[in-house]
C-alpha cells in the first residue's frame, strides 16, 4: 500500500515530478561532462607524452636517467629483449638510441633530441606514423630524418631541406651529420613538438659512433594502468647493477604530479558543482514538502504514523532519483560520445595560453564507463540524502499547524 | 455500550496561546458528551471551537485541564502514542481537503483500516457497508478530484467511521458546501448517528445545521456560554 501510494504520488503532480527529475538529469549530465572532460584531458595529456613518446616503462643502463649521455648506453642484447618479451604483461620491446644534439639550418639552430628508432616497431608502440602530417615515413636504412613541425618551423626548414646535427658521440668522438627532411610530424604535446628528430637507429648508431648500442628499451604494456607494478617486477628480474627499469611515473614525476594536482583541483571544483546540484535538487524537494504540508497534516491527524508517512515520501524520492539518474546517464551518453568523436578545440588567446602551459588547446572527453556510473551514483546519493529533508519535516510536523496553512 | 457512558469528558480544559497578549482560546471548559449524542458546537469566529475540538481529538495538548475519552486520560499520552490513539479511537472530518488525493474513494475509506492492520476480508466487507451508508457505491473508484465537494465530505465521514472510533469529530464539515449539499451531508450524519449509534461532535456556523443537532453548545471567548439539549439522543439499540 505504501508503494502504491508513493507510486501514485509521483504521477499526481507531473510538473513537480518532471522538475525534480529534470534537476537530477541536469545534474548528472553536468557532472558526467565535467568528469569526462577532466578524465579525457588527463588521459590525453598522459597519452600525448607517455603513450606517444616515452612509453609506459623503459629499461636503461643503470644511471642513464640521471645522466642521459650516449656513454650511458648499453649493448643491444637480443637475449634481454627475448626475456622481456617472454613476460605476459609485455607486448612489445623496441630499442632506441637517444641523444641531445644541436640541430641547425643555414640561419638558425636549436637544441633538440635526436631519437634513433626502428621505424616499424616504433610505430607499433607509439603510433608514430599517425603523427606524420607531411612527406613520408622513415624506413630502415634511410639516410634521412623526420622532424617535428615545431622544430622545422623554428629552423625555417621544410620538406626535403637539409638539417644539420651536431653532437657528442660515444666516448667523446664528435658527431656531425646532414640529413634531408623526409617527413614532418606533429605531436599533440607542444613541449614534444618543439624539438624531436627521428632517425633510423642504425644510422644514429653510425652517427654517434655507437655501434650496436642503445640507450633504452621502450616497452609496450598489455595494461598501462599496471605500469608501476610491471616496472618493479621487471626491475627485480634484471641485474640491478647493470639495468634500471622505470615506469612513466618515475621518469616523468612532474607529469605525474600535474595529473595528481589536476585531479585534486578538479575534486574541489566538483565539490562546488555538487553543492550547486544539491541546492537545485533541494529546491524541488523543498517545494514538494511545502506544497504537501496540509496533506501530511491530515494524514498524521487521522492516525498515520510518521515513520510510515516518511517511508512513502522517501520511496517517492527514490523513484524520482533513480529515474533521474538513469535518464541523466542516457542523455549524457550520446553527448559525451559526440564530444569524444569531435573534441572541442579552443582558439585565439585561450589556445595560446594553453600551449604556453605545454597543453594541447583541445578539450578531449573520456568515454570511460567509470565516469558514467560514478557520476550517476554520486548524484543519486546526493538526491537520496536530500530526500531526508521531508523526513525531517515530517518528524517535526504538528498536524494542527500543518492544516492551518 | 450503554448510552449513559460518557464518551468525552473534559475538566477545566484551557488552551492559552502565548504571545505579547496571551490568547485564552479555550477557557476552563467542563464538558461531558454521552454515547450517541449528536452535538453542535457553535459560536462566533474566534470563539475557540476549532481549538476545543483539537484538544478533544488529541491533536493538540491543553495548557491546563484534562481530556478523557471513554475513561482514558489522553493529554498525558506522548505524541506518537496519540497518533496511534487517534487512529483507533477518533474519527476526523475536516472542513475540506480531507482525502488523500491519489487514492480512490474506496481506497481512502480502506486506508485507515490498512493502518489498523485489519484483514482484507474485514476491510472489504466494511468498505462496502460504509459506501452503501454514505450512498457512494457508484463513485467508489473515483479519486477525490473527480468527486463533488459533498461527495468528498461523505467519503470523509465514511473514512472517519471505518476505524470504529469512539466518536466522530467534525470541524465545520459543511463550511465549503452549498446548503442543499450541506443538508445531504447532515442527513448522512444523522442516519449514521441513528443506525450505528455513533457519537458526533461538530462545529458549525450554519443555522440549518444547528437545527439538526440534539445538543447545542455555544462558545463565547473560549468558555461555554450555553449548553442546550434540544432532542433526546437516539436510542435505537
Ligand atoms: N496557533 C495559534 N496561535 C495563536 N493564536 C491562535 C492559534 N490558533 C487559534 N488562535 C486564536 O485562538 C482563538 C480561537 O481560535 P479558533 O479555535 O480557531 O476559533 P474558531 O474555530 O471558533 O473560529 C482565536 O482568537 C485565534 O486567533
Ligand atoms: Mg474554526
């Protein structure tokens, strides 16, 4: 009977129910969008820097990360590759020989990172090919380079122009080379896009006089969320004095901090949003409670005990809240999917400001299911907590006063 | 139950509303209502009729004095005990909007018996009996919004009876009705008073309603100014 009463009460004042449901739907959509863009941006940031360049775990010669010189390289060891690849959590292992060089055109020069790669394998792990916007992708044995657009623009070089690199090779030999630009690549991360040069690894070993040497093995993982754990396990497996194994969090502590900081900052923002939402939902519940004072008064007067009456009202609000949360998730799903497909690009000064902070001026959205159910549940619980306001009012209700209104 | 058992007894009953100028809404009322009486409470607006009925009905606590219903003193009951007490002992009819809007006429009558946890069988039997008595069998599946004001008040009377209370208390039950409809409602109440030997106490302004009462108590400034027996209560039983 209580259920029946609650159910019918829902449909009795459609306007009021619709207002309440809309408030909840709006709240869910808003918080889903906010959470989605937050997650989307952080995922993208991570992907841009970690996924497209560093990889989630790297193996170096012990001490390399603190002193990134070619002298800290190690021999390419197919046994080591094999033993890494045998691990189930490791999908792919690729070699790199990286070193800092001075890149120059006829008129300009700039410090850059020269990355010797196995072009095909590199693409398998960091999807480098997808970053190519002009020219052709590197091939093994090419005597040519691909450079990032930021660097090319700075040096005022275009496709097929010659790039000169100067640096220090293995054990102090000087390294100098001149390569035609075969392809231009563009990274989402403005920081990375400023100065990267890709060269086939064989050619770079030759350039640096470091035959058969690599500075890093970059690992592609089955599950990127387990980077830290995998890194620790691999570290334990390899001889400590020879190799160091690092997760992206260890390699890029600033990025990890930025991401964690963003998350904390967003929590504050989200709490503020939840408070606004709470006020909105509370308003409709308040309206409902006030409008029904008289009716509540009659029911208590004729002998309905307050616990039962409260239960009816709570049931009503549970119906409304669940309905609102479900509709909210259903409405936000297509919106988020659309924004995921077509991210929002910023333009003008705002875009510049973002780039100056080393961020892409694009709002990416995450379609992670977590976003939907956590936000749906948070708003649902907010609504349910607020549903206890009428219970409180009923508890204090004096039937005489209620019926005078 | 014998008709010489008092259903309601009040002793020096007072209600003072505090304020800069305290209002003595009910002032030292000594009242005795016998089983089967059909009593009208009259008096000018503000004379304390509603306040007195609320005290007798256990909706409000007196500032002084006591109320006994069928020999039980109720003003010492806790609020929650009073709710239970009202459910089982007092039938209420208010001026308007008595009914639960989302329940049909039938369900409104059944509602108090559900609260009393009566069996389905008993509920069905009693609801049908009451629908007949208030002449609303045809309207039983309509919701209050689909019923006229007079029909709504008759449902309210049936609901008040459903719990088998000690008496029915009605605060200006005809105030929102035109005189014909008011007459109908009074007919129903009088009939129930006769047939079920139900005790009624109701407040009213309406002279035609007053004329139907067996006993007329006149309140002035919260005190009983006059208490007239105009007819002998029915004693069909
Ligand atoms: N809740 C209240 N607070 C203060 N004064 C009240 C309250 N309810 C009623 N009164 C006062 O008590 C007196 C009696 O009111 P009431 O019992 O409603 O009279 P009636 O029903 O005869 O019109 C009036 O003067 C009224 O203003
Ligand atoms: Mg009154």
